[in-house]
C-alpha cells in the first residue's frame, strides 16, 4: 500500500476504529435524523396546514421545510459528538490515540488537521445517506440539493474546530453534557429548524441569525428548494467559513499547548 | 480479644461452572495473628478471601467467620470485617476524606463519630495533608494506604487484605508493612494473600501455601523453610538454556538440586562448602550466589515451579 | 470493639437504611461536584417545550385531546414531553452510570464488602434515579402551569405518573446495564429511547395513525406514560388510567427483579 502523505496519516487510525464500530455509529448518526424526519417531519407535517404548502414556510409543505434543516443539524451533531468525547478521549495520556500518533513522525498540527478532516468526512457520509432518504420522502425539489452535501462538511468544521479547541484542553468530561444540553440542543431547536425564525420574538430572532446553525439551515433549505440566491448564499458560506477558520486557528493553538506538555 | 478462632474452614470448595478454584481446603485463623495465603496467581487465594469476606457463596464445605455462617449472616459478618481488595476501588468522584465518610455511612456509623474516626484514620494512613484532594491525584502507595484506612473505618475485628502491596515500589511497600505491623500490635487479626515470599516472611505468623486450589503446606515461615528446604541455597547462573545440562554435573553435590532455564539451585546446609565443590568440579557458571533458603524455595521444592511464574 | 453478634436478621429500619447510604453517596457526588449538570438537566425538557409547544404549536393550531375536545397544540404536547423527560432522566441516570460503576470504577465491589448487598445497590440506584425524575417532573409541571398548558387540578397527578414512568425505565435501564459488555452497547439504548420518544403519540394524537400502527404504539412502554400524563394534565382521567398504571408497575417490578438477580450474580459470584 502506498504511504499516505503525513497530514492524512492520522486518518488511518480513525478509519480502522470506525470499521470496528460503524454499525452502532451509523445507527446514531443516520437513524436519528431519519426518525426525526419520519416523526416530526412526516407525522407532524400532516397536522401542519393538513400537509399542504404554506406561505409561512416559504411556500413548502412541512416535511420539505424540515428535511433540509435536519441535514444541517445532522452535520452539527456528528461534529459535536466527535469534537467533544472523541477528542477528549484521544488526549488521554495512557490510552489516547493522539499520544501514539505523537510518538510517530506526525506533527501536532497534522494530528489536528487529520482529526478535523476525519470529522468532515464523517459528516459528509451521514449527510449523503440522509439526502438519499429525504429524497425518498419527496422533500428534494431541485438537483441543487446535491450541492447541499458540501454544507455537511462545512457545518461540521464550523462546530468541530472551536469545540475541539476547548475539548483538547478540558480536564473533565462532565462539562460536555452541558455542551450538549445548553448549546447543541437550543441550536437544534431554535435555528429555524422546526419553525421559521420569524416566529421568534424580535430580540431572539436576531440571536438566531447569529447562530451558525441558522446559516447552515438556510443554505441547505435554499438548495433543497432550488432557490439558491447568490448574495445570501455567499453570505452564509462566508459566515460559516469564518467561524470554521477562527476555530481552526484556536484548535491549532490548543493542540500545541496540550500535546506538547 | 486474644483467644479463640476467628475463621475456620473445613473442606471449603468454590467452583465456577466446570472450573474448581478452591478444592476442599482446611484452615483456621486464630485471634490476634497475621495469617497468610501464599501462592502464585490463580492458586485460589482471592476466591478464598471472597468467601471469607461473605461476598461469594461457597460451593461446598464448612466455613465460619467470627463464629457466624457467611451464607446466613453475610451482612452481619461484613459489618465486622475490614476488606482491602486486590484492586483499589476507591470512589474516584470523591475526595480522600469523603471516601472514608461515604464508606463509613455504608456501615451506618453516625456522622459525628465518623468525623472523629476519619481524623485518626487519615493520620494512621499518613494522609492528613491530603484530606481534601481528589483520589485521582494520589500515588499508588497513597491510594493503597487510603484503601486500608477505608477498611478500618468500622473498627473491624478481622481485616482481609488481598495482595496488599502488589504493584508498589519498595519504599511504598515498606511504609505499608510498617502500618500493617502497627495494626497487628493493636490486636487486630489480619488475613492476607500474597505472592511475595518476602512479604509473607515479614508479616505472617502462620501461613498456608496454595497451589491449584489446594493447600500444599502449612506452618510458620520458619517451620516451612526448615521442613521443606535446607538452611542455605547455592544459586548458579548460566547462559540461557545451559542450566539443564549443568544439572547432571552438580547432581550429588547437594541434598537436592533443581534447574530453571538459566539457573540451578543446590539445596544444602553449608552453602560455602558446596560452592567450593562446584568450583572444583570444573563447572563455569556466569555467577554463583550463596543465600539463606526462603519460602520461594519451599514453593519450588513442593511444585518444581517458581512463585511468580 | 466487637458489636453484639446476637442478631435476629436485619430490622426493617436497617433494611431501609442500607440503600439510603448509597443514595446519599449519589447526591453527595452529583449535587456537590457537578451542580451545573443537574441544573442543565432541568432545562433540557423545557427547551423542547418552548420550541415544539410554542414554535411548532403556532403552525399546528389545535388538535383533539383525550376528551375529544380541541386543545392548543402546546397543551397537547406538554404532557408527552413530561413523560419523555421522566424516561430520559431515568435512562441517563441508570445506564452508562451503572455500567461505569460496575465495570470501570469497580465502585460496587467496594460496596458489597460492607453490610450492603447487591439488592441494596439495585434498590438504591433505581430509587435515586426515580427521585431525580420526581424532582425534574415537579419543575417541568410548574413550567407547564406557568405557560398555561395545565387545564385542571388533576394535573397534580402528573407528578406520581411521571415518577412511575421514571421508576419503570430506571429499573429497565439498570437491568439492561447489567447485561452490557462495552460502551458501544449503549448506542443501542439510544436506539430504543429515541423511537419511543418520537413515536409514542408524544407529538400527535394516536388517531392520526392507521389502526394497526395505533396498536403498535399502544404496546410501546412509553405510551402509557404519555397517555396517563395527558389525561391528567388536560383534566380527562378515564378508566384506562388503571390499565396504564398496571402496565408501568409490572414493567418496573419485572425489570427490578431481573436487575436484582443479575447484579447479585455479577457482584457476588
């Protein structure tokens, strides 16, 4: 087998451990959004305007409104789960994967980029599967949705990079529960995922606009519906890329501090 | 507190499915003594300890602990025992003193009394300075001492220690031995398992040697050495693999000879004289050592194997 | 030094005291060491209530409640979320935590060396988780009342109902944890809890579903909890409540017995 270029070598570790646990991993990263889509999208959708298209949902029926949002949310969930427990576990001084990588010629920066690349790849996989299923639910209205796949990895990096910067230096894993409950859950519930942000009180609406998941949801929704607007689209992309970029800089610094002590 | 029997077992047996861990053993622990189970891993020591500690039902035989039957009075027996398990299972989510407090509450000791005892126990374990620290931050020896202190929280009449010093560095071991010795001085009965013969020699008044679920010898350390070994042992070292060949040549030079892959043992009453004879025989070992016989040799004599094989 | 060895078996008080020492330990650890984790757990169901009840409720309008009368969607979904949060709270407390204490921290090995036995451990852990569900349910119910989602004084009965849901799932979680072999097995727990949450008539009336699917949903262990809480919070208790209570009680007792046997085998081989 050809040797991988150094920055990608950490991937072989993640790939090997993924092959061992892919069954249970897939069930959580893929079945969860699928079940949400079936229950809250299709099931609840029958109650929303009796399954008809609504002007308040941008002229779509409820399932079509929810599906693209769940794609973005899936990417976020994959990223947060990986960038908390997995990153933290990999730093473990006794059994952590990072420690054994450090004993090889792989540099600390490459460990970081390697793990981030892996997280982005996992998000891409989860989003691809989700796109196929959501198409089966009749929620995909344009071939542009394929471009929505790029939203997955980008969203993943937006969340994974800054969180990894935190996790790599965390002493305990208990705060992660709080990250899930007080960060991920509100984002999941209030970023225009299940109802339009315009329903929120004015103050909260602007908070929602500032949330990265809202940008992912908007981007994904415009692509599913075939209504990608260049200016708005680029704005969302720039916002997500900006957060991801800052996150990567922070992560690089944190990894250096933690792994070289 | 000085007379009487604390533990007695007759034909005690424990099996897990087809595997028999303890195969009909008899022993008796007297009040105030330090009683040891010496044997290699898998000899059945820990299974025996768990039955005595009333956390494992015996498969057969008779067992009496503090005059009670563990099958019926398990909780009462446990309330009067102190247990120091092989693996430290301290509560990692609690601080040093909270570990003692919470454990004491399992025994139903009133809070006020418990607080007073904790001060003494921390002092005993040389951990007073660390009272508020997380257990995670302690060294191996400190954790071990805390586990022992925890086992004392209910002021037990009998303390069970399963391999108390395995995995500790020599300094930590000596400190621990010192603590155990002071416990013995205070009149508590101690039962311990070990696969270190020096530990057995240091601590035990009486001991039994176990192998494959059986007791193969019993007595005080000195008695055992006198009965199963000679006064001294000459150890000859050879390059790996050559010891067996050397065995034939030294045969007859000592009362008994044994060979491992790289060593030959000559059991004799006068080590220097035997060493001299070896030198005259023309044999060229890489090194020659004359030492006093130990429990290790007792085990070697009885089983033909080393203790920590 | 020696306590009297004259015993006639543990008294009732002693039997109650033993598990309570372990319950106290859990409070000690959780409330003291990580209060923010506890506090955040309170907030979780409330966030769902705000998003789904108010946010989605705005889109849905009114739906038929237990008595057949139309009720606002938020009032309909709130008791479903109450039952769900009791289930989730019990599972959160009684799965990975139990597994960790059994196999990783070896905490219970230390506990069985004291007068406490395996049964005391099962009683303590399930009891602790149930009590937590009770507390969370109280806060959630108060939030429902504040948001106007409570329609009757019967709603106070939601508290014991949610506690019963907690007890049933805590027992089931404890039993399941005793059979787990590795951490990845816990993904399976999520794979059970998630569909229960989403498909136990939590989010829409049972009548929306085809008949055969209604029967499936009614058999799911979360359904009785959702139906019970909904009857009470909307002020329409019916005879079926007895059936639901029996279902949940039987589940709690059966799982409790499995837990007791299995944990005894694991800890005192």
